[in-house]
C-alpha cells in the first residue's frame, strides 16, 4: 500500500509590474516554496508587451503589501530595468526620516 503525502493547498501571489505598475499574471506557490515579501520575478507583462520584473505580493502572512508597492512606484524606487534602487527596508526608513523632518 502506497502512502501519499497530503498535498498542501497552493497560495496565490499577485504580481505587479515595476515598469507600468499594473497587475500582471498571478503565480501559485506551494508552502515551503514561498519567497520573501516584495520578491522580484522576471515574467512577461501583458501591458508592456515584454519581459519585466514584477513584485510578488502575498495576500496573507506578508509584511509587504500593495500600498508598499504603490509607495515605491510613487517615489521611483525602481530603475529603468525594474530593479530596486534601494532595498525596501532602507527605502522605507529613509522615507520616514524625511517625513519626520518635514
């Protein structure tokens, strides 16, 4: 008799393009295969019509959400290639410093 491991459900991660800022194709990940919050993944953008970096946002158990992505887009924390100029934690800390002195 074969004992099969119980398959854990997939969690869907939303992907947002770092070039145009629009929602791209979602990705399903198994538990244990999750990436860090705000992970960049190079996939095809249906709006830009080319392969670009996308930010991964998990709906649950994440300290990086859509508002964080929008904040990075607003303050231009992504370069022309779609890579982060500064890591998100450093970027957020510097932004809070500026807000404190304004």
